[in-house]
């Protein structure tokens, strides 16, 4: 029996960012353009601080101009919207990312909708959502986690996913819906399953590709996975880890990883799977945005 392929998201992300670095250098040499990424953090949420710091480090590593705006948690919605308008108008800023979640007194929808769609490197603006839904992902900025998930599936299965049965567990606007659109464009037969799906285990058992994005630790059981399936686990859940010592925690995905190994042909670990790809694809979107905003033709797709 062949061993399960553990898909190394760190290694794939490193290969992607190496290519982005090379392309960014070419852009600077040939057109004098340095991609600029502005990240806005409101408040002092520890997890958000880590994410923002990692995004900034990766932007610098790729040769981008990295700008961070850290605002107090009590910053008014008006002041945040004013900052976004300034960044929208700044020609040296090609990508703007507002770290979520925002404090409760700020309307996330209003903030995200104010972003210029061409600078919305998270891919959450309704214009980008609409382009992706219309099958025009070549004109959109595609959400980073879904894009990274599809790339990892291709690394396991090859570039052609045509005819594969794909089941996505989770229907969020951030992962479930956009990853379904991307897999449809890859000519997969796509099912979006969720908490109200009847006979969910049987639905998952039909899948050649399982994308788990439900936000519940070890929700998908090992015996739900079809023999030979590829499993992309988007979940990041922190659970108690008393074996480490009292009060310690560890990260697990939405799939019971160990129990899935006998059936899965390939699976992403948590951590070290989809997570690194999210930041890599953010860099890809920023580079794409910089080329488009300067009227330059795009280079071949990374996936």
C-alpha cells in the first residue's frame, strides 16, 4: 500500500514566493515599478498582530514596499474610511488589506466596499466576487486561501483537475463559495456541503477532492474519506493539549488527520498546509495588481 502524500504547504509557498520575488525584480528593472502593499490593523488582537507581521515580512522578502498602519481599537469608522480613501488615491500603493475582524463599532461591509476593487488584494470586494462568479477570474483579484487551496490540490493531482468530484464542506464567502467557483473553472463537478446537508458523511465519501472549511476541529472523520481522495484542510482550530502541560493548546484542522491517513492519497497538515499558501497568494495578488495598475500585460498564471 502506497504511503499518503503529506502536502507540504510551506515548500509550495516558498516556491511561489521565490517566483514572485523574481517577477517583482523584473518589474522594477523593466518598468521602474515596485509593488506596494498596505496593511491596516485596527486594535491589538494577538493573532491579527502575528498575521500582519508575517504579511509584512513576506512583502519585504518579495521585494515589495511594505506599509503598515496600526490603529487603536477605538479608532472611529470615519477615520478608518478616510485612511482607505488616502490609500486608494496613492499610486505607490497597489494592494490594500484590512485585517479582519474589525472592532464591533466599525461596519466591515462599508470598509471593504470602499476599497478600490483593483487594490482589493483579499478579493472580498463585490466586484471581484462578481467577476469570479462570472467565470472571469483572469480579471478579478481572487481570494487568497481558495487560490492557495486549488494550487495545493494541483500539486497533488497534476494541473488537470477535469472531471474530479469535489466536495467543499463549508459555504462561507471567504473560502467555501470562492473555492467552489475556482474548482468549477477547473471543470470539476462541485458540491457545496454544510451543516444542513443530509447524509453528510456519504456526500463526502463521493469526493475525489475534499476541501474542509467548516471551522470545527476534527469534524470530518477518517472513514468519510474515499480511498485515494485528496484532502485540503483549511481549518485552523486551537484545542487543549494537556499532554504538553496544563493550559497548553495545539492547532488542528477540520479533518481528523491521523484517522484519514489510511484512506487519503494526499492530505494537507495543520499547521503547515494551506496557511502558508494564503500569504503567498496575497503576494501574487499584489504583484498582479501592480502590473494592471501600470497598464502592463500579466505574466503567466502561477496556477
